């Protein structure tokens, strides 16, 4: 699940002064703190990672990310579709307005998109233009892994050559 790295990245962005496009914050008075989640509103952490179904009740993906406008409204929802256990999954973005929300027989929230699995898996992949701290660290780790593998191959070749050279100078057994 990609939830915790995204929360961390968001917290780091806020701690660093917010995104470059952020407008000047309005001062908050002591009487303006929100102490309880407003009725009918959801936490992002509840939506992120949530399963998405189609109109037929089939699971078609899960929510991987949310795209916000400059005014803080959710404009786009990025769904992870296809693949198995996260392998081979691709991100597909749909407008937030393409989703509907209902409750199941147990009272749990269900996110519904009116698209089939086939339509979603054949849709073009979504490409984000900004990277989270998690994305940057993951890219760096992948790069370091490649460099490590290249160095291991180089050292293996050097060792193989040394073994070959040692066999050439080895005395012949009689």
C-alpha cells in the first residue's frame, strides 16, 4: 500500500513551507481549530488504498492517489488497475466526478466507477509530473541497485580473469 509514503511526503511538503504554488495562508485564530471530523466528510487516508468497484460489483482497482486543484478540491482520482498483488499494476486517472459512493450491506463505504475492467486496463497510463519524497528515494535506491549490480559484474569478470591467469601459471601435475 502506498498510503504511508504519501502521508510522509505530504507532511514533509507542509513542513518545508508547502508547495511552490500555495497561496498565502490566512491567519488562524484560537477559535478556528477543527476538533472533530465534520459529518459526511472523509479523511484522505480512508480513500487512499480503498478498493474501487464497477457498476456490476466487480473489483476493478484501488485508489492510489488524489489530484487537487489549487483551491484544494479533488479534481482527479488515480486508480491502480490490472496486475496481481501490485505487480504489473498501472495508474489510470479518472475525474473525481466519475466516481460515486454508496454503502454496502454492512454499512461500509464503497467507491464505484462506471467503467469495466477491460476499459480501465486498456486506458492510457497516468503520469505524474511531480515526485514525492518517496518517489525520489525509490528512484535513488533503484539507481544504486543498478550501480551495485554493474560493480558486481565487473568484480566477477576481474576474479574470473585472475583465476584464468593463475591456472596458466599452475605447475603441471605428473
